[in-house]
């Protein structure tokens, strides 16, 4: 009996034992056998269960991706709005400062003040200009790829002749021209003491912008009027400007009407070169000096 049981346990043995071993080996591959000799059920998944699980997992992944994209887009919009708003406020602050300083070049003598023959006005683009008498705020689109002139003005310090008042010391006047241009929803801001730059960069000054020089008509070093070198720059101050407009208004301050220019810009986010849905508006008021005129071109 001992040798017989041994032959059943090995492949090499009697033919009968060999057959029993082969049967037992195949049965073991089909299903695990417990210690008591009974078969355990096979654990696994059907093809339909796998397909259904993959579909559910795909739906969950799509939901996670949608949430991620939504959060990412909100972050991009928020970042753009903060950056654009900051640039808009800087641009409008610079423009307000220059509009309020825009003046006529004066010549001071012993007992006289010589005004220019013609006022050096603030010139604004007529397509972006309106008054408080009109029904609405006129705004000009800035999506053209050619240069659009928006505004021209001059800032000067008076020329003082040699008199007793200033110890017989002649003080040359200072002149600066300010021009604002736009192209492809970007605004270029130029402050220069060079007349040629004021008149021809980045485009030719409109022919209706006539009076912007003192009576002498000359700005040169060593002359009565010299080019200003303070605060000059030529920069692209702001992007994504969809529209811009200027409104001339009268406001009563202490019973005296004052001219105010309100500037409004619409900013719009661009995505892949096309305007997106995000739009916001910034406004600014500038008080104009009493003797400074406002004209259009």
C-alpha cells in the first residue's frame, strides 16, 4: 500500500496511477482545491463587467477634467482682469496728469504776459468724441491694424525774459508734445521734446492739428524755447483695448463752470486672436485749465 500511494503521487509510475495524476493536475488548473478535497468557485470579472466599469471610469475622468478646465479658465480670466485693470488705471492716471497740465506757451516780461497767437489746444479724435449734450458716449473701435491718432496736446513752462524781477537772468521756456496712437487694440503713448517726433511718429500728424508751438515757432536748445527732457518716453502702455472715447463736460465748481474731459475705455480679453467674453470698463475725469481749448480732428 505504501508503494502504491507513492506511485500515484508521481508522474513516473504505473499507467493507472499516471492517469489519475493527469486528471488531478487538470482539475487543479480549472479551480483551486481546498484541503478537504472540494473545489472553490473561480473569482473574476466577465467581459460585460469590465466594459461597464471602464465606461463609468471614463465618465468620472471626464467630470474631473471638466472641473479642472473650468477652474483653470476662471484663474486665467481673473489673472487677466487684475493685470488689465492695473494697466488701465496707470494709463488713465498718466493721461489725466497730462490733460490737466496741457497749456499755452507763455512769455513773461517785465510787466506783460505774452499769450500765443493761437491757442495750443487739446486735439481729440472726432470719431471718439462727444459732449454731455449728446445722447450717448461715443466710442471708437481700436481693432485696425493701421495707426489711429487719438489725441495731441502740449505741455510747456513759460519763457521768462531777463528782468529785474528775476535778477536779469533769462530763463528759456520748456516745450513737450504728447501724442497718443492706437493699433490692433494697443495704445502707444509718446511724450517728447522733439517736434519732428511729435509730428511724424508713428504716423503723420493730422493736418487739422495746427497750433502746437509758441509764437516763435522754434523749439531748439539755446533758444527762447527748448525741448523738455523731463518725463519723456515712448511706450505701449496698454493692450486689449476694444474701444475708447472722450466726452467734454461742464461742471460747476463754486458756481464757476469748469471744462472736464471724461475718458472711457473698454477692455476685452482675447483668446487665440479673437475677442473673448470678458469685458470691463474704466473711466477717468480730467479738469482742463481755463485758457486751454478742446478741439477735434
